[in-house]
């Protein structure tokens, strides 16, 4: 019997993908990608959901023509909710979480939001708390908000577009949203006191089949009318899922993309610091996971980063000169909020290879700081684009003093989301990082920490 083929709809902040995954080998068979974008137009900057929908349908059509799609799974970025009206349309556009509008009501919201100890949600800038988004939308656009029939987190919005079935799911509700109590497995007091619980659909597991694709979706894509669609999952939790299902703790997964999200399974108990972008995520089994994050992929892009190979000479030169980038880029997220980024030497004095090493070292030291803040123990498993960056991996190993592995899949999110659609998940394929840094790395790490902390 031929293994089933799973189509994963993977919507990140920067890129959207539809990926075919073999359900037996868990290898990616094909991928279609488009740049994700924001429509900067009234009533506020919002995601171009119709452009994404057209991309999804066309990708499913083209990929299904190459190889029969048996199942569909969805993973998306967090901090995003869709407000659906009684007819299944959007009562308001899907707000871009980087829009600062919700902060207009920051003082009001602060008086209402649950305590960090209750939700594991830190107070975040712009619209990164989904609860703040909802509060702002309800106050600024009361007539439109009154037409909301269901609040859907982003992954479940796309599952709804495919099936017509409404659902709630905890990995997205528990993603720095102020909407969920991870320890108590229930909606937060914000949801109940604002009267939003009546708008929250029934909770389903991320792996649950919501239903088959709608008839019009099947007609446009050529998919079989019975093709099942799974509920869906928050993208960083998708990267974590194969390990949750197969790997004894302790370990940490470092999911890299626009955001670097670090999640510690079996962590050493530690009081999290809500002011340093630590938080509690909720994994696909409903369990709380100490986590931290920073916009590492965005920093990599802003700094002109590259994963191109660099030589040992460039690494030695950076260590010898102690050329460093100090946090933070961007300045409003991560473990050093509010600090202004700076180079310790003029970047123009560095060759391109040396500059790339310094960028990689900065991102690795930021990652190591995050892992320390959440009590991570055991090996670090790096997923996503940074898994191809050798100086990053070597510095992460040096800075944590623990083994580092990389996932051999091109993207942890797609493989993780595919795990929702199968019964037997194989242990992920990992490669241990053997590269090490010279002894001079010890002094470099200490100096970076001293400068960053002062």
C-alpha cells in the first residue's frame, strides 16, 4: 500500500508555503512558496487573506495533479485571530500583529488582562498579544465586532475555509495571547469577563479531523471530495511536535524563522521573567512548555545575514578582534527589550565573511541567553533556516555547553504539521553538530554577556 501524501499549508509571517509530505518517510516531496504580505489600508494594516486563499487553492490544484493528496494539515504563525461573521466571511480584516494600533488602549487593557502567573503571557509590544488585538477591535470597531459569530485563531481559520467547520485549539490560544490558562487547561478570565467565550468554538485537538474539504474547494482543486482536513497547529508547536511524540526529555527545540522560538521540554523549574520575552506555550498535547523568543530571522535580514559558508580564518579573526553585535535588533522584543543595538567595532572594518560570522555569533548568543532564562537542559535541536548556519551552530554549542543537533528536514514546521495526520510518528532524523570553536570563544562569550547585561 502506498503511503499517504499530506499537504501542509504553512503560513509564516514572511512566507506562505504548501508542502507535500510523504506520510511514511516524512520527507518533503514538493513545495510551492509565495511571499506573505500586509495590506496597508483601512481600517488597519491587515493580512491579504484572499491572496493567500488563491495561492492555497492553486497550490493544492497543482500539487494534487503531480501526486494525489490524501490529507491536509495547517500550521500558521501565532498572535493572529480571525473574526468570522454568521455567513462565514470576515467581520473585520485579519489584523497584522505588527500594527501598533492596539497599544492606543494599553492602559485600559493592562487593567483588564490576567496576571502573567495565570496565563504565562507577557505584556508584548504592538499587537503581539492577541487578547489586546481583540479588545482594541471590540472598542474601536464596535459595530463590526457586534457581527462576529466566531473568534478563530489563524490556523483554524484556514481549516474553516477548507471545511466550513469551526474549531478552537490550544497551541494557538496559548501562544502569548492572554486567552488561555496553561496550568488549568481553560480559558482565561479575560475571555470570560469580556463575554468572548460564547464566540469561541468547541475545542478540538490539533490532530482531529474537522471534516472533508468543501465541495467548492474540491471542484477548484481537483481534490477528492472526501479529503480530510485536520484542525491545525501553531507553527512553532508544529516544530516541537515530532519530539514531544518521540523523544524523552530534557531537550530544547530552537525553531528558527522570522521569530526564533525556543521551547524547553523537561526544563529545570525556573521562575520566568515576563519582561524578557519569556512565556509559557502550550504543546499539542495541551501541556505547558517554558518558552522564549526573539525576532532572530528579522534581525538576520536587517543585518544582511547569509548562510553561505565561511572559513576558519574569518571565525578566528572575529574571535581575536571581539567584533560583536550587542542586542537588540529589533529593539522591542527578546531578552534585552529596549536596548539599542550596536557593533563594538565599525562593520566597515570587517570583511564580508567576518561580518557574517559576527551576525551568526550574535544570534547564537541571543539564543543561548533565551535557553538559560527558561531553564533548558539537555541537547538543543535547531530547526529551520539557522540549521544551515555553521557559525551559529558552533557558537550555540559553545555558549550553552551542551550538544546541538539539527533537523535534517528543510523545515520543521511542515514535517511537524504532517505529524498531525498520521498515527505512527517516526523519531526525527537528526545530525549532531561536530563543529567546535577555538578556545578564544570562551572570552568572546563572556565579554558579549558582560556588555549585553550592562
